[in-house]
């Protein structure tokens, strides 16, 4: 038998506040781990997974037991104090401490080096304008997408090339899964209890976490365009991935017209009368990105074309649907627009060099995209957008 640590909100052990915080893999001069301990068989991963599922901690995949030794080793690889509260995450609004992040990251198999990225993503998601409560509680299959910019992509092997949205063998999958476990175990997103999601999405298991292929992009990195340079994450509340295939277009203008028209389907949340505004993210492969940039060099013009071509004729909708959108001021010149304005369409470059495809990420609607710098520790200062 060995001791595992509770991964979510719960009773903490009372402890005297000491003067030092010195913690390493072999133990701590003072015990700063406050989570409730559980005795469990931890030599068998599958047995622990069963143990965790019975307590509501798991996601159905095998879990690495978060023993004290593993959690301490994870914390020793970072310069954050275990009892530091990073943010409060709805719907439970429980404090998300560094210790809770470490426990869930250990269970997911994420490397200790990923802690600053995970913290930045959680801070961005906790921003009031991201509306995490609605995202976690809604009937929709929405999940926070995490886009990574900067050299940290290479240090953490964040995929940005072929198969960046799934299939690339990388620890980024474990990092995304760690964030999802935190949403379950700390934020309290529980299906049919705090979350009324009708169908859900595979993205709620390992998340959607990938990088921008900055070296092949004709545009500045998205985080930089949003005012945050260097290592950064951008979180975007997405309904999932939409594949776009074009084997015919040869020019940038034709590509933008067809991509825009494919993005504009009536069932998208951006056209729903329940949403007063919406954003959109589009991932373009590097082959198409170069063609588009060659023919439409100004990114603002790219965004405007996508915005215009993704709009719908309001008469295409039912009279009731159109009436509700008109009452919201969403009908302009007889058309309804997928995103509120051209600048609300975020274009990024990633994916393989085979071309032929783009991926659309339709927004939930009420979540405003957030960008946050990835910082090495609490004393470095930071940026956000």
C-alpha cells in the first residue's frame, strides 16, 4: 500500500504555518502538501484507475497514481509554492492551487516542465470574459482550445506540423489531459450534474492543445498580434474541429472564398439567436498560407474576406430565426455574420505540408478569447491580452 493524494477540492489537513518552503523529490523540510491522503494499491496502474473512477477522479483512461513522491518530484521541478492559489475555477469556484495542478498533471502523465504552460492556460480560462462557468455548464459540446506560441513549443514538443490536432506522438496530449482533469476534479465539471452537455466531445478527454508553426507562417504569431510576445498561450472556447477540403482552388482569393462559404453553416453557434456575439478561429496549412499571403498580403483583408464569405442571407433562415437575430441587431444589409467583426476571425498557420485542408474552430459564442504569457515563476511579471 502507498499513499495517493486527492486530486480535487476537499478537506485539507490543518497545519502550522512555518517559515520555510523547501521541498524536493526526497521530501520536504516542512510539509506543504495539504490535500487529503488516501491509501491505495498504486503498483498496479489499472487498479488505481479503478480506484480513482470509483471516487469520480478519472476520465476512463489509465491514470498514474499521484503518490506523495511523484507529486513532490513534480513540484521540485518548478519554483511555485504548493499552497499558492492560481485562480478559482467555476462552476465550483474552488481555489486551484499549485498542488492540485501538480496532482492532476501527475495522473495525466504530463512532464513537470509543463507547469508554467498549464498555469498560464488556467489563468486565461479563469478570466471573467472567458465565461468559464457557461462553458463548463452548457448543453453544448464546447471545450477550451489552447494554442501555444513561442520557443516553448519546441521545449515541450508541442505539435504544430503534421497531425498537430491528433495523432502526433507527443507529451502535449498529456498536458492537454492534465488541464481537462483539472476541469473535472477542481472546477467540478461533472456530466449531468454541473455540466448539461447533450453529447460532449472527444476534446473533453485530452483537450485541444497545439502550436502555431511560426517558422512557416507568413503572419506574426497570434499571441504577438494580441499584444503578448514570446512564450504564450491563447485559449479559445470552441465547439470542436471542422475539416475543410479544397482540391480545386489555385489562388488565394479563391481559397478564401471557398473556406469562408464552408465555415458559414446555419447550425453554428455564431448564427444562434442565443449568442449576442461570436468569434472564429481558422487553422491554415503552410502551403495555403503562402498562397493566400501571396495574393492577399494584408491579414486584415484576409479576415475581411473570410468574414464576408462566411455570412448568410438572412432569408435563408426561418422567419422566427431571422426575427430573433434582427432583435439582437445581428442582421446587417440582409445578411447575418458568423463572427461579430472581421477582427474576430483569428487565422493561424499550422498543419502538414500536404496542403488540401484547413480546420475551422467555431466558437461557443459567449467566451471571449484570452491570451496569457507563459512565465517561469511568480516573480517574473507578466502580460495578458
